[in-house]
């Protein structure tokens, strides 16, 4: 199983030197990928429940920097050599599909095929409102965007007539180095249907779930893929998880990654046994220097 780690694209530590040093550290420690979260604006008042924290509160304060992820990854493409560069996940409706398709294919070329395209439909209603996008349309918009992206990579004369996007007879270059696989984020049934139709990997972010529960949901996805005429074995199971590294042993919970590096090695092995091929880890440590220390301890015990 390959491991990835989330970049410090938000907070007071975010900046060019920190990002460069972090990516080079992750590369040196043996992580397979670094991941950048996507956010355009943070409203001062957010009433939409945040699905990835225990108290349903968004974790980044509105007065902290939050850097644009595709820009960050383009910068890091020139700073690194081997590590893959992923977005987890790009909220598709926030950008026109032809615009983001141009960015990601350019990024794919600049990184020599190291870019990973994680995609999702978003969750924060207030951010959609600020960008002038109808929240209720986000699923259908995203499906159209994925169709457009595939056509942009495959067709010489690109055209589309849909509910939200219409254009005809366009040239689109550069194409992607190796087809640019799509990793579909999202935890619900709609995300699994979207993966079965478009994705090369399912890439959910789970706060509290057992590996066995994840395996059951992936089994459902595989059935959907077969019904859609696809080979289920062509779809990988990947996952984003929060992780808390402790100095002393703690009681283990089957649906939570928390403990010493030795305990975490046993916990993540359960995800490997159910077929997870990539585990992207968000280290829960508010102070950046402490977070780096935890990541180094995890790498020493788990990635060795």
C-alpha cells in the first residue's frame, strides 16, 4: 500500500518555502504523494455542517491563508522529482471544465505524469453562493464536466451539448501523458455511482469508518461498475483518513487512526488487507512544527 500526506496549503505556515520543504521531506521519507485540499473562499459565517469533523465545524478559520491548490501543485512540480502531486479533491463546479482541464493537462505535462486528479462535487453551500453556482445543480454539473474532460483528452474536434455547458468544434491541447486517471471523491451513493461510471479510483474521505464497512461500500461500487459495462478490477480503492500520532499507547478504536507509530502500523494494515492501494493521511496536529515531527515518526515506523 502506498501512503500520501496532505500539504500545509492553509494556515499561518502556508508559503513557498514551507511547501517546498514539506514536499521534499515527504519525498525523502518515502511517501508516494502529497495532496492539496481545494478551497476558493471561506465565508465568515458557515451554517453548512462540515461532514469531516466530529463537531461539524469547518476546521480552517476564515482569517487564515488558504492557497489555491492547482497553483501550489504547479509550483511543487518544479521543486520535486519523484513524488506524485494530487488534489484532494478539486470541486469541479467551481471552475469551467475547459479551464480546469487545460490547467490539469498542463500540470500533468510539467510534472512528467506525476499529477493525480482527485475530483468531487463540494459540500459548502455558502461557497457555492459566493461563486454564483447553484448548490443543488452540483452533481449534474460535475457529471457533464467529467464527460467534457474525457472528450477533451480523446477527441481532435471537441464539442458538447448539455444542460450546463455547450460548445462545438474546439481543439484541445496538450492531451494528457497517460490518460490522466480520475480519482472520484465523495462518500455517498452518488459518489459511488460517479466512480463506477467515470473513475479509475474511488477516493473517499472518512472520519469514522471501519475497514470492513469501507470494503462493503466498495463491493457495492464494483457491482455498479459491472452493471455499467466496466471491468470492476480496473477501479482502485483509495482513501483519505485523518490520523493522530501519540507519544504513548492509547486504547484502539476500530474506526479511528490514533495511537503510537507501532499502533498505527497495525491499524493501517487492516486497510491494506481489504485492498486499499493508496492511503492519503491528514495528520491532526494544529502546530506545524509538531505536525512535521509526527509525520517523521510515522514514516520511520510505518514506511520503513
